[in-house]
């Protein structure tokens, strides 16, 4: 497995562009793809939480994936998330629906799979066994796996150290994305485990709210929803750290933190809509395409506050 394509690269988790009626705005989506393809990224992740992957129907999933495959180019890595149907309750149905999504990704141009945590397994007596079976079944799609440790309030599962150790030992696992939001101790514990048992695997930070610190802890790739906008700024920040340019890293940290403090805030489900608003303010997508059908509505004040934030960090012209 070629891990070099992941190391020291930014992978934005990208949203899907819908109008106010919940219809896919494909022309706007393709324009966004062209813009993103020109950014200094290693690739993108579709069907992740930012892209509402578990809520899309198969037809929309395929359209989104194929458009990104065509527009992204063969030199960039296309990661597709795979996970269970929200309606699946029995373990067999949870695993089966996730396998179906994984195979759909493999058959339509994905290069790797980000594995959504099986939230239905939380609290079950045989949780570890089911988690291992779940990942093994998804691996049958034939693509490299990226494990996903997500905080439970967002639909994650607190994988045990035993389960994580066994998962990281798999030859088809490229690495792990950690997204704990504000649970720094948990983040530190998982990083330490990865360093101890799988030091060659890729450690993807998913920590938008403490991105800089997560790099200092050892993250050597980034797979983040915040990367969906202001992408070059974030890549410059990441590369400054990985290249040892302390001055540039420290000088950009305040801007990165301010962006996170205006987008990844309560209610957290609103972060997708906030990233869409960032794209509108940057002139990348039209306002008509900045609707998240499953998220809270954003008010005019928040819309203006995001614009002011972007102006302060140099991402839009001052009005």
C-alpha cells in the first residue's frame, strides 16, 4: 500500500451543494470541484459527515462520486466514506448496508474508504467482536481503509484499545482519522496507542478546533471539514509545520483558530452550513447552493459574523 500519497497532505471533507428545496445543484457542484481541484490538496473525502454521506440516496452518492472523480484528476486521491444505513438496527443489517456502500464506492472510482463508526454497536456486550467483523466485511470491497475514531455525540463509537490495536494491525488499514472535538485527553491517548502499535500508519487529524496542537502531537495528514473552504490557507499552515517553518506556523495559527471558532461551534450540526457560507463569501459557490437540508438554519447575524471573520484572516476583501 502506497502511504506516501496520504502523508503530509490535506484532504478536505467536502459538502454537497443543494438548493433550498433539497435538490442537487450539479452545475454549482462541478464549479466547486474545478476550484477545489486547483487547490494544493492531496485529494478529498466525499460521503463523509460533511458530505452527508449516510443520508444520501445511492443515486445521489454515485453522481457526487463520479463528478468528483472526473473533476479531481487521477493525480489526487478520492476517499469515499462507507457506513451503515441509518435505518439498520440488527448487526447483520448494519454490516450489510455498510458493505453495500463500500462496494458502491469501489465500483465508481474511489481510491480509499473512510469507515463511518457503527453507532448501533455502542454499549453492546460483544461490541469489540462486532466492530472487528464490521471492518473486515467492509475491507472486502478491496480498497485501503482509513479508520475513524469519532466522538460519540456526533455518531461515533469509543473503540477500545484492544479493538483499535487489532484494527491497526490489518494490512489493508492505511491509518486512522481522529476527531474528538474537545476531548484532548482522548486524542492524546489514541495518538499514543497509534505510535506504540502502528507507528508507520497515517495519523489523520480531524481536529478542526485544535488543528495546530494535533500536528504537534504527531498528526501527519489532515482530513477535515474545515478544509472545504479557505483551503490554501490551511494547506500553508499544515506545510509550515511539517517543513519545520516555526515562524510561518505560529503566525498563521491565530487565523486558523479564528476560522474554527466561527465555524465549529454549537450547534455543531451547523458547521456544514457555515462552511457553505464561507464558500459563498469567497465567491466560490452561489448563495442558492448553500443549503444543508439536515442542518440548522443560520441567521443573518451569523452570516455577517462569518464574513467579518474571513475578512480579518485575509480570505475575502473587506466590505
